[in-house]
C-alpha cells in the first residue's frame, strides 16, 4: 500500500501537518464583499470613488 505524500507547512512560528485528503478546516469569515447587499456595495464603491477623486483634485491644485 502506498501512503500519499503529506502536505507539510513549516513556518518559523507555526508548524502543522495533514494529509492531502484533509484540507484546512473552514475559517469563519468576519467580512466579505460578497455578503454585502447590492446597495451596500454601491455605497462603498461611490465612497471609494469620491476619495480617489478628492485625491486627484487635491493633487491638481
């Protein structure tokens, strides 16, 4: 029987090992743009656009 190679992560502060068939456990998502309503996304896009235009306007002064 052939044992599948392990998926090994070695970091200076964190070490763990699990098989290829066992992916990382799901992490809780605290914020996601995909979970925002369309109105919230539109508001955020307008706010970001306003900030960027203010940057352009101030740099041209």
